[in-house]
């Protein structure tokens, strides 16, 4: 089977890497670190299956365009992608479907939003309605800061049009969990659960990012928890989408919090998580292409197979991220990291260094010829029989990666690995 993956980040590198176990894979536009990257747009590429990675083309209707041209596509149409494109719409749908979520209000007008902050407890959460690359969420115990964020979001100053409408919600507490379900319009099967590290700073401090690391499996999420997520969140959501005439074929990614009062959906994404994909996909034992083609065709056959192994991924970012990152520095050590036992480097914000090689897709193998070109640059995944081993391997890979100002969190999966192995792994 020939598969076309759309996107250019670490998630798309992971998709291409795992799909290439059984398929011929092209990636558009990809990046110089992803083998098989091509410049042509998806519509000009002949493939048996199209897998759309990022939310923006899904919200923009790329899946609809490709389907209209008779192609087999994994990824929701613009109608279903609104789950991620508008948090207010998503919240309304969750309430209609009876899915547990945080108490909230949606606002088009700052005074009303600021008044509503008074109805919250001692934690305030302010979210942009529209897409903001994972950065449009403020969680704070400072009401004045929340009110300032409302003004900055709604004036367009902070996130442009994405912030002109905001969702305010109560702050919840508890372990977070990402459950990515593969849907064929009627049925859904969960991939292995993962947990990601959203804040920039160790210990979960500082601003939200697209994700600084992830691990899978998640000790607090046994199969009972996953079943509950499917029964109380994913399946009712899919049924409500269907009731509204939306044939949802793609990933429904539930971002959850396990609160003392039970599970709550914080958000839905309409795609694989990044960096969750970099841990959940490499662990897959069954064929990814079969799974995605089955879902795209409306005939999911069987649940994906996983073993007892674990994976941990650590994102290497540029100095300044999630603000304006410093870019243009030469990246060293990719080859050495990939040579570590069960370590794979997935490339995201990278560019070819001028004169440093021109072979599409093979630049990463030559190690020294990539430079930093975005906030999140690489995700280094380690795999092993347990979380502690996978974690050690991931950081052994990270130790080779080098450029001025390279930033990593060193606490990714530390607590989870220690909880399983019974000892502190830091
Ligand atoms: P979201 O993009 O909605 O997943 O939000 C990004 C991150 O903000 C989440 O992963 C949580 O860490 C945090 N967050 C979102 N909503 C809440 C909430 N209601 N209470 C506490 N933290 C939240
Ligand atoms: N890791 C969070 C996301 O993909 O949205």
C-alpha cells in the first residue's frame, strides 16, 4: 500500500516511520529530517490512503477535498474538525452528549466573561475558542491575571481572531490522560493511553506548550479507566456527531483529567497528539496502515494490539519557546542518538543547512546537516520493557543532541517510572 501523510512535524515523522513497516510512504510537505518528504500538495500525490496529521488542514476541509476526489482519507471533514476548531462548539456538543466536562461559559464580549470569573472557584481557566497551537490556555489562581488574559485574548492582541471568543471554565485537579481513539464513523477503538507534559518548566510550571514530552502506558490508566473513557466520553461523542449528520473518520483524541469526582474531558483534538504519537505509535504491534485504512473506509475490523513494553519521548526545543524561539543553529548528534539502543529521533522544526546536502528525506541520517527552524525541534523516543528503561534510553539519546540553547525538561515520565519501579529514577 502507498500512503500519503500530510504534515511536517514530529507526529508526522512518527506516522511515516511506523507506516513504513508495511507501506511505501510519502510525506507532504514533511521536513528535511523525514525520509520520503516531497514538495507536491496531497491532491497531486497518488496514494491508496491519505493520513492528515495536523488540525489546521482538517479544520480547513482538506479531508473533504480529497474525499470529493474519490480518495481514501483518514481524518475528519471540516464539520467534525470543528470539535477542535471551536472550543465553544465542542463544549456545546459535550453537554448535548452528556459527556462529563468542566463547568464553563462561552463569551463574545469581555465584560460578561470577566463577570463570569466571579462564578468560578479559586482557579480560573481562560481558553481561546479557536486554534492557538496548544498555547491558548491560561490556568491561574490569580483572578486579575485571568481578567487581563480575557482582555488580551478578546482584543485580538494575544492570538488574533482565535481569541475573539473565549471559553472560561472552572479549574480542575488530578492526573491528566490522553486517550486517542480511532473512529470509523460508527465504531471506535482506543490506542494505548499516554500522558503528555504541557508546561514548559519542570514540575509543570510556566506557560503551556504544544507538549514537551510524553510516555505510554500510563500507570494510573488501567484498562478499566480506558473502558470508562470510551463508554462515557468517546462513544457518546461519536453518537452525537452522527446524530448531527457528521461521519467522523479519524482520531478522536480525548484530553482528560481524572478528578476526585471522576473523569472530565478537558478538550477534544481531531488528530493524533504531538508528542503522544511519538510514544503510542512505535509501541503498536499490529499494522497501523490496516487500522487507519479500515477506519477511513468505515469498516474498523479489530482493536490495535499492544504488548507490555513502554515508550518515553522527550522534546528538544529552542531557547525562547513557547515564545519567539531562537532558530538557525546547527543540530548535532542525531545520528549518535539514533544509534543508541531502541532510540528513535523524530524531526519537527528542522531545516537543511545550505550546502549541507540536498537528498530529500535523508538529511537526518547525515547528522550534522540540519539546523533548528521552529520551537519544538526534535522528539527523542526511547523504548524498552518498562517505563524506567524507556526513560533512561530516551535521555541517553537526548544527551547526544546539541545546539546552543537547546532546552529539554528532565522530569518527563520521572514520577510514573518511579511509581512502577518503586525507586526514584531521576
Ligand atoms: P486544553 O488545550 O484544553 O487541553 O488545555 C491545555 C492544558 O491546560 C491541559 O492539558 C491542562 O493541563 C490545562 N487545563 C485545561 N483545562 C483545564 C481545567 N479546566 N482545569 C485545570 N487545568 C486545565
Ligand atoms: N500534546 C498535545 C496535543 O497534541 O495537542
